[in-house]
C-alpha cells in the first residue's frame, strides 16, 4: 500500500474507496439517464437525485484527491440535454412560480456545466 501523506485520502486504499464511491454516483446517474424519462421528471426521485449526485461529484472533484472517477465531458453534455428536455417538458405541469422555474433551471444548467468542466480538467 502506498501512502503519500497524513490526510484521510492520502493512500492507495483511500483512493480505491473514492474511486468506488464516485463510480457508484456516476453509475446511478447513468442508469437514471438511460431509463424511462418519467423517472427524471422534476417531481420524481431521480429528477432530484441526479443533480444531487452531479453536485457531489463536482464537490469531490474540486479536492486534490487521487481516485476521483468522472464521466467524459461529452457524456455529461448528453445527460444535460436529455435531463433538461425532460425537465422543460414536465415543469409547467407542476405549476411553479415563474421566478422559481427560471432560477431552478439556471442551477440545473450550472450543475451539469460545472461537472463537465471538472471532467475536462481531469482529462488534461
């Protein structure tokens, strides 16, 4: 086992754990995004959990940890297109206030974009 520091994420076992953890978050998103679009509507579990997973991945990717597993930026872009298409098609049926609808969409766009940017940095 290799250890390179005294931090909680400064050895091979921690890197393996982090890779497994981030891999599970990515796998959950991939499964939700490839499934029935109804499951990612704004009032459904994965309609809420997908952006949560993406933000968690982004937060983890901001750390100087070894073992972070992120999807390809192109995959994230495709997820964004699909997710927002479903969101746009379903949100009015929930009768949100206009300002909430606009603010929430901005957050969703930023969530996908910031993860795609982090993934692109990790590739380089």
